[in-house]
C-alpha cells in the first residue's frame, strides 16, 4: 500500500529510498563515546541512529550528543513517557516506544500531543513478547498487527500521523507474515527488522531472509539489521541487503565471482576481494565478474558488464561478454580498473 511520508529530521521515511538505521551500544550518558560511535555509524552509511534512554541522565545527555552529530537521533523508550518527553526536549527527531509498556492509553495520548506540537515522529515498536492480553489468543502475526493498529488509532484520535510502525520478531516467518499484514492494513511507513537475530553469521542470514523477502515484495521503508556485534557491521549488512534487493540508492560496483571448481586457474577469492577493495571509490553502477577459468568464465558471467576469466599465467579480460584482451596475471587488477573507468 502507498505510504505516508514521515519526516525524521532530514530523512524522509516512506515512498522514497529505504533508509538504514542502527543503534548505539555505548552507555548513552557516556556522551563522548556515544558521539564517537554515532559518527562512525554515520561515516559507514547509517542515516538514522537510535540511542537507548534507560534513565534521566541518558535523556539529558541526548542534548549534547545531538549538537555533535549530523544524523537524526531517535530515542528508544521503554516504560516511561516522562523519559520520552525529556528526550523530545533534548531535540531528538523521533521517539520509539513499545506501546505495550508505555503506561496506558492516556500516557500515549499525552505523548502524541507533546510530539505533534514539536513535529517529532513516533515509532510504534510492537514486540511479540509484550502484547496486551486481548490479543494473546490470536495467531502471533495477527496479534502483532492488531496491537500496532490499536495504538495507531489511539494516535490518530489525537490527530497525530507522523507514525512509523515496526513489529519485529526473532522468528523470521512470523516477522514476514506480520509485516505483510501491516502493509495491507495501513498507510504508515514500516521499519523492518528481525529482532534478537543473534551473532554475526546467524543474524545476517535471518535478517537477509526477513528484511530481504519483504523488500523484494516492495514492503519496507527503513531497516535495521540487529546483530550481537559492532553496530558498524549492522550498517554494512544493511547496505548489502539493500544492494541485493535492488533498493540501494547510490551507484556502486557489484562484484560477482564464481564458486571455483577443479577448473579454477587463479586465486578467485583473493582476487575478488582485491577487486572489491579497488572498486570502493568508484561510483558507477557496474557488475564486475571474477571467474576462475576461461572455459566457462565468460559464458557463466552473463549480465556482468566486464570481468576477468582466469588462466594459469595469463587471463582473459572481457567486456559485455566479449573477449577484449589477454593480460599477465600480475596485471589483472590495473587492467580491470582501466576498463571499469572507461566503461
Ligand atoms: S567459472 Fe570456471 S572455475 Fe569458476 S566455477 Fe565455473 S567452471 Fe569452475
């Protein structure tokens, strides 16, 4: 369903590009460490950063943090609408609440009125583990959708519409089902994520399936990959998911490489890594292939704009699936770069 656009500072969520979010894991009241991590996240490509606000010291710290960063900051609030108010006063661009623990409808309404006056967006972050008793007998995806929509209607009664919705689950199937239901049911932008996704490898697999499936269906307006790891890795993974789903909004060189087999003549993995590194500064939308043999290399890399098919000492360079020249293996990298820049 077409979505509303919700402004979160300088980032618009909904009906445009899919924005990348992450979350700090410093203590928010450690102002220097939090600023440093937000700036690292921003340099890595993160467009929105969320900070936990577990206490008043953290809410107060947000003011100084916001002065020293360039990305919009989101306050993550549980249990206390007072901390949400304090975070709004500190200048955050969005507040994330879990409606199941914010303290009831009256507090949610009070918060909505407060945020509306200040043009601060609100994310309703429904969590399968803290649903109202009224929804608990339903299938989990339906219960999460209904719980989110119930709070949407509370906010709409306050004429508050700057709403983003998330309904994360650690179960990928439940997460996908819930977002599909939400997408059909409402016009608010959706923040996608698999929660408690786990350690690096498992977390990326789960997030790629969950977030990626939805993005490929055209569902989702902003994403967060959750990993028990350095949040910079979340941003890198989010970028890769967007690229794989054709949702990345900047030109880049995609490196494809063959899986290698008994015909492989060159160190495909090492060369592909070097080509990837070499292409980092090239803002052209190109597909570059690193293939291990000349027997199948050119044929198997259909769709690549150019690439190399490895031979024992010399390798074939090809452009648009056509052989163009043979180079000594020591010259593969500079030759590929030349053809990439010329393309
Ligand atoms: S391109 Fe060549 S080396 Fe690579 S997997 Fe295919 S046949 Fe094997």
